[in-house]
């Protein structure tokens, strides 16, 4: 009997530990603490480089940029130079005020509204360029409002595999990843991750829009199998070797921008 009680106590403690770790993993995705990376990673001149809409009005090609979860609008600045050089107008959607940030349903509303407004103001081509979770939100917006292209930078193609990859990279048991997925996607449980409602869009939403994926083989959050499935459906993929999540530009800016130029030329 004593042995049984000990075994049951151990099981309860282990289960509680898995729930706590899973909730922490889900929180890091859904509601991460604001993070400012080293300037060598972020690569921007100063805060004046963060545009709302520039120039005043829209050009023939208008690009809506969407950041990921932890950095905020500054994250997208590495992707502005190439579009400016092509004569495109640019707009940054800020989602840092939303409970789930770029994974919030309202983020999709904002992106779709920006795309629709740009078209109404005369843009002939509208492109969505999203980073990490911002790319997933862009895919959901494209499924709602027709756009001419999507550029996904380290895109979260499947939140489930992203959470499992993050947990595995942290050397936690695989069961923690399963718990993290359940916390992130289940009403009520999502409060363990510090958010009022669960994630609803968990997978890439759009199949018909021309898409460029900028992906690193070293990115634990974007599974190679998910990238391959998107490529099989027609997406272009530019693969980098050593970059951590969203740092593909930093590995090779010329190749990164060259891939965007070639994609833009085909729209």
C-alpha cells in the first residue's frame, strides 16, 4: 500500500509538473514578455524607421508588414529596404495591444482591413509580409481578403508542431508539448497561459495565394515537414542553414532580399 501511495504521489507530481511546464510554453507563445534583441540581430537605424503608412498614399505595390509575438513592429524593419527599393509603399500593422498579439483574431481583422483599404486607395498589388506568428495571421487574412502575394519569414505553419519543437529544443519531455498545445487551444485552460481566450487559427490558412517562405533549417519552431507540405502546394521556399527563428535576413541579407526581389518580379 505504501508503495502504491508513493507511486500515485509521484504520478501526481509529474503530471502537475507537466501542466506547469506546458502552460509556461504556451504563455511564451501566446503572451510573451516584450523582448528587445541585440541591435546586431534587429538591424534598424532608429525608431523613426518604423512607418505607419509610407509614403502618404499607396504605390502600385503596397506591402502590409506584420510582426511576430515578442519583439513588436521593429522586427519587420529588416524587410522594408528591399520593398522601398522596388518602389512599393509600406504599412506596419501593430498588434502589441491585443491579448494574443499577432495570434489574436483581431490581428487578422486588422491585416485584412489594411489590405482592403490599400486596394480601395488604388494599389494594383497588395502583398502581406509576416514574421513568425505574423505570417500565420497574414495567411488567415489572405483566406478572407484576396491579396497578390504572401512572404512568410520563419512562418508559424502549425502552432502544434511549433510548440512541440520548442519543448523538444528545451529538452523537456514530449508530453509537455502536448500539454502546451492543449492549454493554448482549449477554452478555460488558456487562462493558465495568461490569456482570456484560446488560440483558434493554429495552421496555415491560405493555399491559393502566391507564397514565398524564408526558412532556416536550424529553426526549431518551423518544422521541415510543414515547409515541405507548403512547398508541395506551390509555395517558393528559400532555405537558410544556421539562422535561429526569424534571423534568416541576418544570416545572408543579400540572398534574403534577392529571394524577395525574384518573388516580387513574378507577381
